[in-house]
């Protein structure tokens, strides 16, 4: 009936009978296939909501629907929900169950009673997806915090969930690792997984999310695209949040007559193109090059005559193929955005891209091409 | 005037002889009164550096000078050092000692031998600065991670240190709470405390810091002006860092528009002033006011300034005006300046101690072509 994958109806939950209601008749819906951010101050109920969405906690009253069917709290129902809706918790150390990487990643699928070969296949695939194949036999104790985060993410992926929930996925990670995690989530979303994230990083969320849900005082106080929410400063304040800086600056530039308010830019390059003086004709070409994990990148670039251009990388197969060569890459992180930035400065660029991410990469030029800010030619190779 | 607080001379430290050193020949000076950012990827040695500054780690090689003399590692020496240097750890649970919030905040100062009345006054102030007075008698276990973080910061504030080291002070805090922490850091500085912050929030710290010390794989990679560091993207990548978004946008738009990248905007208001080229700028009406008078002042000032946007800056005034309709309750200086860039007038209420800071920021904004007026309201 709806495009919502998960939905709560008047869900109330508290951790003890007399305790405060952490969720109070909450109505919330999660659209299928999209990237939804859950925002709210500390203690707004985000983590509790997540535990209700994968049947870890049963609401005291109200209903939770998954694919329009009420959630079952039978043993098998719960096991099923946990494989459908996987949560990446904030602290990886809370999610480590086994001493060795491969055992830990296999833990979830084994609990699902899958045949051995299937478990093995999933472990391999998940470790590849997070770039940790080489650490398969390593003891978890020896891994850094960021590596542990990736292993826990692999454990979540091995469940092949339809919904991935990430609770503060970038907290405690340094900026590069934070981008890696976000890129993995992007890759999953490209393959059809619905992704939900909570984060206190206002700017990150604004550049990432299709839609937001705002929790305040145990209720969901806003559902939809971000802009109408950020218009309402009283609501933003009450929810313990701040306006994204790109949003604020765009508004100021619009008030100064430097650009129109809409379309709203969500990334640096989008704001830059709105306010720069460049005439629209001399943008560079973005070459999106599909790269499998076995592609010989230097040979491919040579045959396409794309040598010597600034190179960005996007997606796991491209990263794997690149690691087999000695070639240097200009943008290891945030590839599409950085390649677009190069094009805006008039240079051509190359984005080495996982085939599954090509549509996403190509669409990163849509804001510019679709709104009359000029034309970046995107060539898919 | 800058004074040298800490000097590290070729400091090497390894957790045990069989592993590579976490600090491998660090030479670094930390000057008093400067907002100092310590940057680096996970594992670069930031936390180890902080433990070295408080004498927890004693280097195997090289020496650490505090106020010109080598750190005295005797019990008394370390007690003196730690009464000057407070650290807020990334994980608040590592520095929680007592079961009740107020006891925990009092723990440090009591250990220094300060008398109970004074400790009580400090605890009350610290709790209020962190907006956790209502939890004073609550057991810490019942608090959320963000609340425990506030308790840990309050505990450090109650020490009234000369140097405040904050390791990831905003990690896990919601956006408003992060802004409060940065306001507090500024207040500490204005009170003469030297503040060191390490954080992965590149954008936040780019706005804040006077000097950036970048650590990479056990070495000091860079020390100085952040804009110089970020001008070398390869080096930034190699250090596990990324370029702050305002820095990146300034570079892009300056290049396209044929403008000089310098001066480098560090805040939203500076960025919009540089590229929005406002023909007319607004006035920020400044109302430095003590907490006790803030509400009355607000009511009388706003009678004359009806309809203008207002902002509050500083924990005391924010608390005093919590019932008033204030548009910018957090990050208000930048927000009011942004309005001024748009040509609109605003009224900014703030704790009197921030006066210097507001004027400094207005002066900086002048360098970007927006000579906003800051006018004291009588």
C-alpha cells in the first residue's frame, strides 16, 4: 500500500515499567530504498527507536510494521527481523563476539542456520565489501578502532539485510575512515538496501540524506525533506539541532541576490557552482570509468586515452583494482564530489567507479546540468 | 604576549620496548593563550601526547619542560602539574570516579586539598556551565553518554586549571551541545586558560584554532597556521585528514572567479562576506550583560528593537533568556554576523567576558569586505 518499508504506529516504549517513556506514541515511517537520517539531541530516543525497528525491543503499546505486516515477536520472527534489519552500533567493541575476524563476521549468518558454503560465501563477500579481505585470519584484538568498525560492518553485511541502520557511524573515526564507512553505505544503497543513519554531524547528514526524521521528547516531530524543517528555527532549536552550514550560507547568498534560494545545494560543489562567476560553457568532462576488481586500470586508461588526468575513486571494486597497481590517485575519498570540483575548475577528470555505483556517480552532475548552472559532460567508459 | 608553556624536546615514548614508539622524536612547543588544535588520524599519537603533558607517560628519551623546567615526576611534582593541567578524555567513563554527579565533579578539587565551601561553589558553577545542575544528585550510571561527557567536562572545569586539554570534546554530543563546549572553550581562553583540543571534526576546529599541530605516524608533521597545512592536499591525505569544507570551497570559487585565495574565510559569515560582496552591511547591536540583569535588559532593549533577530552567546545569558524568543541560541556570533552580511540588523546578548571575542571576530570579518558595525546598546 505504501512506499514505506518500516513503519511504527503509536509506539510507546520504556526500559522499565515505571521508567520514563523513551518513545511516546511515536509514528514514524522509513521509505523503501532511500537514505533516511534520524536526527535528535542526546537522549531523544534514536537508539531505542532502532532497537524497536529490528524487534530487539518490543513496544509496550503500538505496532511496528515491516513491509506492511505487523512485526512478529516469536523466536523465529525476531531472528528473521534481525537478519532483515541490521544495526551497526556506535561502538564496535560492543558488537564483537568472536576472537578472529572471519569467525566474527560468520557469527550472524551461522545463527541464521545457513548452510556452511553459504556462510563462507557471505563472509568472503562482506569482507571484500569493507576492504578487509586481507585481515580474514587476524585476531580482532590486534585491529585498530577503525578496522574493528569495518569488521562489524562486514558482520552486518553478511546478514544481507534489506535495511541497514547505522547509529552514529562516523563517531570516533578520523575523517578518512568516516568517508570510507559512508561510501560502503552508499554502495549498499546502490544495490537496493534501505539505509537509516543517526548522526550528530549536521553537515554530513545534510549532504547525505534523501529525507530526515526528527525526534524530540520521545516523539517524531518532523518527517520529510530537510529544508522545511530548517526553515523553522524554533523547531530546530527545540530539537537540539543546528542548521547545516551550506543551508545557512545559501540562504545568505540568496538574500544578497547572488543566487536564487532554490534549488537548495547540499554539497560544497553545489554551493560553489551557485555562487561562482564562471560562464557556464567551460566546465571539464567527467569520465566515469567502470572498474571491476580485476580490471587492469592503467591499461584501460591508456586504451581510452585518459592518462594524466586527475583521478578519483569510488566503490569497493575500484578500490580493490587500484590496490593491485602502484598508480597514484588524487581523490581517495569523496571521489564524485572531488571530480565534479575539478570539472568546475575547467579540468577534465576521471572517476574510477564500481559498476554498481555508476548511476550515483553520474547523477552527481545532475544538480549542475539540470538547473542551468552549465554543463558537465559525463562520459561513461 | 606569548609565553611558552610546554616544550617537548625530542620526546620518544613506546608502551613497551617491543613495539614501535607512539611518539617518535616529538619536538613541539605549546604557547600560552593560543587556541591549539591537535590533529591526526586515529593512532597518530594524540592521546599519548596528552598523557605525556600530564606526566602520566614518562618519555624514554627526550624531555618535557613545563614553564621552563623539566617535569618533576615525584608524587608532589605530578600533583602540582595536574592541578595546572586538566584533561577531558574522549571516553568519559575512563574518568568517572564517584557514583553521584556532584561527587564526581568535586573529586578533583577535593583531591587538591581545596576547602569544602570553595569546592561546592566551583561544583555548582561547573554544573551550571555544562547545563547539568538538574542531574547533580543523580547516579552517573543513569546518564546517557552525552550527559556523562558533560559531567567529565564539568569535573575538569571545577579544577580551574591553567591548561585545559580536551580530547574529542564534542564526540557523541548533539550539535547544540557541541557549540556549548566550543563556547566554554572560548570562555576559558578569555579567562586566561590555554585550551588544547583534539578532534576529528575538521570543520569545527578549522574555525576555532589559532595554531594547528598535526601528528602523523608518531611524528610531528606540521605545526603552525592551518591554511598553510591544507595547501598541500597530498600531505593532508597522508596524515589521514581531509580538507575543511570552507577551505575547499574558498579555493574553488576563488580560482574560478579569479580572486586571491587569501584571506581565507574560516566561518560561514566570512565566506559569505568574501563571495557575496554585500553593498550594505547591517549593525550588530551588542548587549554584554550579566545573568541577573539579562531578562530585564532583553525586555527593555527589544522594546526599541522590535522585530530584529536576536542571538545569545555564553552559558549565563543563554540560561537567563531561556524563556525569551531568541532566534539564534547557539553559534550566535556567526549567525548575527551572517545577518549583518545580508544587510540586516541584529541584537546580540552575551556574557560580558565575550566582549573581546565578539570584537575580534567583527574585525576579522572586516578583512573580507564586510565592515559590520558593532554598536554597544546603552
